[in-house]
């Protein structure tokens, strides 16, 4: 039966008292699940390991969210073998059935919606609305890719040739590796994995250590929804150990990675090496960091600009690849916009995101905290500190929302991804200079242009070299199926998650001609 047309999953409105009470209760209930043990899942079997690690709660670092098996390189090889054992049957499963499995999994995610959101509040410190929105995005990705897989098989774009029966079809690649980051622990692990499997591939999923519990839940849900054993194998463990083993292995057919530029570039180099016994060139997709700008001209609605800048810079503690970590303001409105941003920043509440009034939670781990605080020290030398600049109060890994003014376009805090609640404000002479500044980094992921002038908006469309350009809105908050997501230059290979072409990465086209 054909699937109904795609619709984005409605988000839950926490201004409704009933929804607030429901989620508060879910958070409380979830406490009972903290500290569970999660083994590896290889070929449908759970597997214990000698070494273990904990994923903790960044708002209370002593609280263990999940206790996880730490895989070895031998187990990485075993996971790839399990994938290859499952592959022939899964690849031969009709695409309608694969898509139906994904739709059933989306339904299972809907059923556990509040639990999954609660888990992300505890495991990665997401404020309520962000956690909830991510579950909705996860459902969207599953529903979207299910439809895309069906659409892919119906594409018939060939010209006719007399005397031949021709066909063009897409075949799955084989067994690939999905390496996911912690900042969208559910939706990014889902997007890459679901895209691969609905196209007929099998996967070894290696999630970030700090969000392994969310990934383990995802794999459980896929299994409950009827995905055959071995199609998704869960390999938790250290990136430099098992991630690397998977990248290097000649049995790996493709690698889908989302994470930092540093690790992405390393995977690109290592993954392109051809090892003895390897019968293909590994296909590699990399979605990496950003240093996104919100450009504001003098015709702009300045409240809209200040809202967009604040939301882009500080949403989820600035830990989004799409975060607008640079505000580029033309001189005539520079002071006014800075003033309005600072007013909004002063209202941000830092703390444990279990509290619904908290708008800025903790940063993910000790290493991130140290790195961000180091950048803040750099910022104090490079710019003028206008807000924040210190740790927040409490035992969690809290950092105050921090704003630096008068930052030079080539300063380190204007060029390097900080991945924390730090905004650099840069002065531009006019809007074209602003766009040139926005384009002046190695990255090219998202960008916003705020203006009331239609001609300038057209110029921004022509000139802003980013994968996702937003006009008169924040630089974050892409909806799947609506805003296909992926960056240019050092932001990645522009695979456009949630877009009409995403699944092409996971298939190879075969052309068949039969003489008649
Ligand atoms: P990270 O690069 O530190 O880790 C990502 C994944 O790579 C983790 O699973 C990690 O264990 C693994 N890994 C680490 N070293 C490895 C190695 N040597 N070989 C193989 N795998 C290895 O990134 P992170 O801190 O988890 O995520 C934050 C980064 O991700 C930021 O730079 C952010 O901009 C980026 N990001 C990009 C997008 C996008 O769509 N472009 C989306 C989300 C996050």
C-alpha cells in the first residue's frame, strides 16, 4: 500500500500546562532507568566486553546515565562480519518491506517520544524543547527516507533505444559504518543509519561515547520494530580505537560520518587508503563543523535580528553545527543590535535542563568545558568582553553565555569552531562587506541574512556560500524534508540530509540492456 504524503511531525508545545506536567513526570519516571548496562549488539546477540565506560549527565557529572561496553578492534571486525552475513537477505528484501519496517520504527519512536526526549535531557543536557524537537526530527527522517526509498525505485529516466529493453536500477552498496556525534544523538544516528538500511545496506553504528545510551535505545527500538538481526550492529567504544578499526577495515564499503572537522579529515584520509583484499573504493560522506554567521543590514527589523542572533548563538549551549557563532553587523546598526542582543542574553537562565525554565544547560564533557574556557581566554585578548566570560555556578559543566564585541574577521574566535555558548560580534562597513566577512572562513554550513531590502536579499542568495541559507530567520532549526541539510567546503561533503537526493549516497546505479 502506498504511504500517505509526508508531513512533518508536530512538535509538542510546552507552554500548555498539560504538556509541561506530562514531561516533568516523564523526567521523574526516567530516573529509574539511569545507570542501566548496555552491551554491544552484534548480529542480534548482545555481547559483553572486558572494558566498560560510563556516559554521564553533564549537569551532574557523578550521575551515570548508561554503563556501556567498550568494544575492541576484534569486535569491530566481528560486527562487520555480522553485517555481511545479514546483507544478502536484507538487500533482497523488497524495498516496500524495508520502507514499512522504517515506518513501523517511526511509530515505535512516537510511542516512546517523551522517554527518548527525557533521556537526551539527562544524557547530553538538552533543554526540553530541543530534546522534544529532536525526537520529532527523528520521526521525520524515518518517514522521509521510507518515501525516498520507494521513489528511488520508481525513477525511470532513460531514453529508449530501438531493439533493446533497457533498465536502470539502484542497488545497495553492502555493509557500511555510521559514526555519529553526541550533539544530535538520536536524529543524526538515525538519519545516517535509516538512510543506509532502507536502501538495503547493513550498518555498524559507532556512536559518540558521550551519547551511547541514546544510540543503544535507538538500536533496541529498531529491533522491536522488526528489523532483522545483523542489519544494524551497535558498536560502542572509543573513536580512536574502534572507529578507526572500522574506517581502516577492507570489509567496510562506505562510511557515513558526522562530527568534527579534525576527525572527519582524518577519516577521509584513512578511508581512502586501499588495503590488501579490498575490492572497492570506500564511499565516504562527511558532515563536519561550522562557523556560521548572521549578517544584519541597516534596513533589518532589529528585534528580529537580535532574536535570530541570540537563538542561533545560544540554542543548546551553542553546540550545534548550525550555531550562529558570528554576528556580522553593519556599522549604522552595530550598537543598537548589540544592545538588544545583550538584553536578551541577560535573560538566559543557566542550569540543569531538567528545570523547564532553564534555557542554557551544561556543555557536554570536561574536555569541551576546558576547550571553550580556553577560547574565552583567547577572546578576552582578541575582542571586548560584553557578557559572560566565566564558568557558570553549580557542579555541572556550565558556562555563561558569552559575547565578544569588536572582533576582527580574522581573529581566532571568528574563524575556529568553539562549539559552546560564545558569540563573536564583527563590524561590517556595508551589507556586501558583511557577506564577504560571512564567507571568509574555511566553513560553509549555514548562514542567515537579516534585511528588509528585497534586492539585498537577492544579492545574499547569490553571494552567501553556504549549504543552508536562511533569510530573516535564525541559522539553526532545519526541518527534514523542508530544509535539506549539509555544508560546503570544510563543513562537509554536502550530502543534504533530509533532502531528495540523500539516499543516492547509499546505492550504486546499474544499467541493464537486453537485446530483443
Ligand atoms: P567528534 O569528531 O569528536 O566525534 C564524532 C564521532 O567520531 C564520535 O562517534 C567519535 O567517537 C568518533 N571518532 C573520534 N575519533 C575517531 C577516529 N580517529 N576515527 C573514527 N572515529 C572517531 O565530534 P563530536 O564532538 O561528537 O561532535 C561535534 C562536532 O560535530 C562539531 O564539530 C559539529 O559541528 C559537528 N556536527 C556536524 C553536523 C553537520 O551536519 N554538519 C551535525 C552535528 C555535529
